[in-house]
């Protein structure tokens, strides 16, 4: 019974990247049955009359848009005009920056001295009208074979070029049929191969001299809004190239960044529910983390499925164990608040205002190796709250109310146990805003509770205060002794002068400011180090390109920055 090809295709919606294996979908038919490629052995296998012959080829010419002739991983931003007049091969004329062109001008001097032979075009300094075997291609693209298996992992040599996959069903009883053209061959071309994800490199800056650091019990916590794919598709397409906005690229870049930081606790926001199940939970569990998750309360329909983002907390299984988990749904708290209102109109207005689907995730963890100096037999616990507060800048009252609701819940936990606390996440509140003041001052200044911040008077009858001694880990940079680390002075220049928070943790074409924080209880924890803060130029796609200072880009795969701090337990009095 004959076997023949039906179709071959690459995974849809995914880019092609150096180091990321490609495995096309190949469908074949045997009689009336449709089979996958896995059901037929590859060429050379000892079994099976019918086998799949697979070939991978790399184009000899870059395609899919202009790329730098020196750095094929970068988009071209300028072209040598002299090259075009001398009819030099077009792709050799492109560069990613003025500095790149200046640095390689010696190559252009050689290009310009060698006019194309017989009216052809120069390709790497030779007549591009000839192939490697000396036969004319008449301007057609030629291909170089690079692989003979169905799966192929692009190499650094493939970056900037298109790959072609060809597949044929061969019959071992008629081995020459394929060479004689008697069997059907199908092929598919990829997009241009892009460089492997390259996450930013940021190091820790010490804030406490080594003599004052505890030898045991130190741990790190990182908070990061990952930019869910739900929101990345439309909002950033004008400022970020489509290829590095693809989730297929971003997820690997984000994962590499997270694993490089080696944090003991990860507080992640905008973790899309389907991506948590398919990617984040298995990948981070494989890396040694335990995962807990709380998604928002209302899903939306996207990519032929329902999904929504949420908060995910991961902790190293060799450092902590989970004692208890609390899930906070601010919608439930809003319904409870509305139940106490007697005026129907006020109740309706309150629900319309406060029902926003935001959540928080609280984890009480126990250190597996207690690190407090006088721990003895006492359990070393820590409470970690991870939240994503409502984003609308015109709804300050909603932000205040959600933060207040979370803090009230944490106060109850603190009342039941003497436990250090960390409150991390994307608070969508800038330094000095009412919500930020509530967190770090324990109350909101009376002059802030005006009609602009409480237009429906939902907060006026509630006591907007709390008793937790919270402070910002990054703000501790301002008070840390300069003797602790030579880089501290430079880092202080990246704080705002009034509140000592970062100049930005969120950077888009429409907004620059700080929204992400790690707060800690000052009576039980001391920050000892902080992840260095980048400048706007540091996060630019290229240091010489100051026209596009926004996130995400090919290096930073979210519109937010990761914030990370190291802590040690304070000695109990």
C-alpha cells in the first residue's frame, strides 16, 4: 500500500531563533489513514519499507527585510550610497548604526574598488551571478544544505537567513524513484532566523558591609510584571518589532532572565493562565521551584480559548516549604462592602466602581534551614504577598481601596503570628501617590483624601491606615553606607530625589515611572543587596539609538523591569 505526502508546515505564530529547535508538522497518507511523521521512520532506519527523507537548506541571501551586513541579528538603519552606485551586492551596503558603518568602512573601500564582472552584482566580493560550482543562477536564489533530520536547531551561521525544509517519502524497494522525480516532494520556508533571546545582565549591589551581614538565613525575592501576551499583541506593535514581540520569543527570554537571577522567591504578575499551565509551572518546577497561582476572576476569549492573567508565586523547594496559602479576590471584598450599604444607588455605584477583577496571592513560607540568629527550635516563617493592583490612572480610589484591603488581611496574619512580611508586586501607583503613602507611612495624608481621590466618598468612612512597619527595599539604597559597595553612589543617581524610589520600573512610549515595589517589615527584616537599576539608555535597543527608549524590545521582553532584593533576618530582641 503506497504512502504519500499530504502536507508539511511549521508551527504557526512562532518565530525562528538561533538555538531553538524547529520540528515541522508532516502529514502522510497510507491508504485511507492519515499518519504523522512520527509513524514513519526517517531515512536510513533499519525498519520500514517507506521512510521520510528530510533536508534543511540555508539561503545564500538574507531575506525578509534589511539587516546589518556586520551584525545580522540587528535591523539595518542606514545604507552606503556609494555601494549602490557601484552596484555592490545590496545586503553588503546595510549597517545598523553610524558607528557600525565607520568601524567597517575599510570593507567598503574594498567593495568599491571591485566593480561587478560582466554586469553582475558582487556577493561577498565575488560575482554573485555564479554559484559555488560556477554555474549561473540567472539571479535566482541558491541554497546550502545544513541538515538531514526532520528536527533542526538553527546555528549562529543561520542568523539573518531563511531556512528551507524539504521532505520526501522514499520507498526502500525502489531507492532511485526519488532521484528520478517519481515521488512527491514538499517544502516550506521559515522566516528569517533571529538571534537567540539575550536577556539583560544586571548584578546585585551590596547595601550592607560584609562585616554586618549574617552568614546564614539570607534570601532573595524578585517581583516582575511579565506583560501577558493578551496585552502585548496590540499595545506595543508600533514600538517593538513583531518578531521580538512574539510570545514564542518572549517566553524564552523571560525564562532565561528569571533563571539567571536565581532568586529564592519569585512574585510574578500578568502570568497568563494558559501559559502558567503550559510553560511557567513546568519550566520553573524543573528548575527547582514550587508554584502557586491565582488568576483574575473574569476570563476573556482570545486565540480560540478563554484565558486571563494572574499572580504566580514560586519559591525554591530546597529553601522554603508552603505552610498556608491565602487567595484574595478584591471583587469579594467589594461585594462585602456593598452589603453593608443601605442606599441602593450608593451600593450600585460602589460595585460599578470597585468590581475590577484584581487579585492578590499570599503565601506563608517556612524556611527549611532556619537562619535567624537565635532561632533555636523556633520555626522561621515569612509571609509573602504578591499582588497586581488596578491600572486605570483615573481610579485612585480603587487603588487605595485595594491596597487597604490587602493590608487589612496582612494585619490579621501578623496578629496571629510574629512573622516577617514582604509585600511585592505591580501596584500601578507612583511614588508619593495615596496608595504609596498608605504603604510606607501607614496612613494617607488628609490633604490627599479629596474629591479627586475619592469622588464617590467610598473611603471617607473607612479608616485608611494600618499598623505594619513597611518600607521599600529599593529606597534603602538612599540610606545604605557608601562603603558597602563602590557602585552605590551611581545607583543613588537613579533614584528620585523625594521618595528615593527608582526613576522608572515601567517604560513605554506613553509613560515612564515607578509602579513596582518590594516592601518589607523593618522590625524583622533588613535589605542587604538590591538588583542594580538600569538607565533609559541601558534599556534601549541600541546604545546609540535614543529615539526609541521604550519597552519591550529584543533584550527586555516586558514593559516592566524586574526588581530584586536580598534580605537577612534581624536579631529578635
